[in-house]
C-alpha cells in the first residue's frame, strides 16, 4: 500500500481503487447482471462503505464490526450492519447508523426495502467478539438472507459455520505438541535458576529503557506498518536483557538444534498451515522474505532473553506473566511517547499476547524436555519474526 493510513484521502483512496479493479473484473465475467455486493470487516468496513457510496454498481453493502463516518441517511445502498454481542462500542455505532435512516430503529429491525435500494438492518451475533463474528452462524445466516432479499434469490440448507471446528483444530494442534515434545532428545542439565534480584533486573531494566532509548533512534527502515519500530523495540529490549543476564553471570547455554528446528517447523508448517488454510494468509510472498529476515534480527535476541528469564519454561508461572507483561507494558509506553505513529501497536498487542499464550506454552513443553532455553528462544524468535512479517500491511513510497 501507499499513502497516509491516517487520512481518508490517503491509503483509503488506494484501497477503494483496488476494490474498483476487482469489481471491474467481476462484472466482466459471464452471467453477471451488472450488480455486486461488498462485505468488509473491521477497518475494511469503512473502505467498502465509501466505495459503495461512490460506485452505483454496488447493490448491497455488508459491514461487519463497522466504524465509518461516511454513512448517511440513505447511503450506502441496502446496508446490513453486523456486530458481535461483546463489541459494545461498535454496537452503539451500529445503532447510531440505523437511526440516521429511522429514528425509532432497533437492533434486529429492518427499515426501508432491500429489494429496492433503501434497506437497512443491524443485527447482533450472540456470544461473540471482534474476530469470532466472522465465523458466527448467526452472522452468516443474516448475510445470506440479506443478499437473497437484495438479489431476489432463494438459498436453502445450513450455512457453513466453520468457526468452532477451526478453533478445535488449532487447540488440537497445540495439545498434540505436548506428547510430541516427549520425542525430542532429553537435556542432561537444567537451565540456571535466577535469583529474584537477577530476575527483576533482567526485565525491568529493558522495559524501562527501551522505549526511552528508541525516542532518539530513527526506526523507519521497513516498508511495513510499525513493524520496523517493533523490530527495533524487540532488538533493544532483547540485547539489554541478555546484557543484564551476562552481567549476572548467566548465559543462554548451548543450542539443542534438533529441538529448535522441530519447534520452529511445527509452528510454521503445522499450526501455520492450518492458519493459512482456514484463517488468514501465513505463507509469505517473495517480497516479504527480506522483511521476515530483518524482523528476525530483533526477534531472535528478544526471545533468547525471554527464554533465559523464564528458564526455558521452568520458571514459576507468576514469573512468566511478570516478564512478558513487562514487555507488553514497554510497548504501551512507546505508544505513549509517539501516539500518532505508533497507535497501531495497541491493535497488535492482543496478537502478541496470543503468540505468547500459544507458542509460549508449546515452547515451555519443549524447554522442560530439552533443558535448552536457547533452542526455545531461537525457535520462538523465528516464529515471531515470521508471524509479524507475513501479517503486517506493507507500504511503498508514493
């Protein structure tokens, strides 16, 4: 992408033009009647709303977990808004947009006529949040019924509600890693235990100093939204942590390479393969490979330090939470220093928490089996760099 992501006349216009290219291609296909529907989730909802208002070929608009300032009393045409029950603020936004068309409108009510161009409806998917709403059976049924009404068609049979099975499959892959870790070579020695003083120093010092140090450093070096800063943050944090540990007389130890390769391969090929098939793209295009390598320069020292501080998965649970919570807090401090540029770090913090929850758990099983924090650190560093490198939006100079 290119342009300013914070301005409507920046990246938004580029993405609207790209959607226009897709519409052009679609309408050139055989059997198409000249109308299309657009569906977008979260930040993409604003893009499709604006495109639907600007393009008369759009006959229906479905906005999931929506926020957009472009909605009017009559536009976009045949407008369906879906939010998860736990998305409180977005539910209020949906209600506000409904009342633009009809002041007495409520959730679950249809106003206007979807068979014409004036239909508008807001529905709530029960017991679901911002991501799960995409897989909600309620949401899928509502979308299908709305498109049936707009395009004068009839659909039968159940919807393909895949959310639950996907979650179970991913959980199964995580749980399977436990017995599989028992097949790895057993380590002969346990990693060194940290005294409380050394433990606190190893993460408090990096957590405090890293956001301060980086306020004086130029961190625009990757064509990826905020990933360059995150890579720098990981690098400085990790190096400081490793230096503190070395000053305390604690090293990362030898690398159990078989275990490191097995852990990284399991995360990328098995867990990542399922993500790529059923959730979101996890395989990089060629231009993302150098980005993954650049992020790894920061992710590797950070995860090496993290694994040493958490004793390769053998540390007490409160220590694991404290060490990783300090890193999350340091990212929050960085955003406070430069909120305009780094605001998007707040959006990806839940992703980092999820990374530590899933891969930190698997890494702990491997670390306790092998006694090699360095193997866990290297594998998780590669996995973290891969995950960031394949998922963050790419930008090019205008």
